[in-house]
């Protein structure tokens, strides 16, 4: 029984490897037994370039004039204080008792507000100032450049001339793979 299992396993492996070989042959893969290597004389090598756009960020700065408006009138504190004192004194002359206190407080508040507005309106006019500010932004410089991508190689092997595109410069001689497969 043990021998039968081995025989079945070996048969399965043989069938699987035969199937893989058949698939490789159908796909055009070369069987290693039919491949050899040689050297061909290189006749011509032409570099192949591709146009590539490269971008590089850079900072661009410029000066810009800006105007700002400063309110005039200076400090309105003095007018507020004087208005509150005058308003409080006038409110104090009205009424008696708690009414007098309320009138004094109301007169001080109203007088302070009136004094502040008078001081603000009678002060210096608003002034406009010109400033220069530097502003910067990032811009992308786009520069086209040529990039080497491959080599078109013309070579002679056993009297026949062939052309291939390679990703390297082969020099004066090129190693070639020689394979023989049956034609259909």
C-alpha cells in the first residue's frame, strides 16, 4: 500500500510538471535546453530622450502700499471727566433726598457721555497713514528638460542586422541570447 501511494504521488508530480512545461511552451517561454549565448558587434547606439516637465516651488515677494486710518480726537478721557462733573453738579441741584442722589448719578452719566462726544468731535481729525508691507506667495516654476530614457541599438550577429531598444548603453559588443524553437 505504501508503494502505491508513492507511485500515485510521483505520477501526479510528473503530470503537473508536464502541464507547466506545456503552458510555458504555449506562452512562448523558452526551454533552457535550447538557449545559448553569444556576442554581436554593435553598429550604432542612438540615445532616446523624453521631454519631461519639472516643477520647482519658489517664493516671490513684493512690496505693497497700504493705507490705514487712525481716528483723530486724541484721548477723550478729559472731556468725559469734565462732563461727568458738570452733569453731576447740575443733577445735584434737582430734587431732594433719594431723588437728588438719583438725579446726581443720572446727570454724571449723561454729562460724561456728552463730554466724551464733544471731546472726540472737537479733537484732531482722523489721519491717514501710508505703510509699505511685504507680501509673499509661493509660485511654481515649470521647466521642460530632456531626460534620457533608453538607447536604440543596431547590432550585427552572424551577418544579420538587428535593432533593439535597451535601457543601457551596451558599448562595442552586445551579449545576445540565442534560442532555437520549432516553428509552426
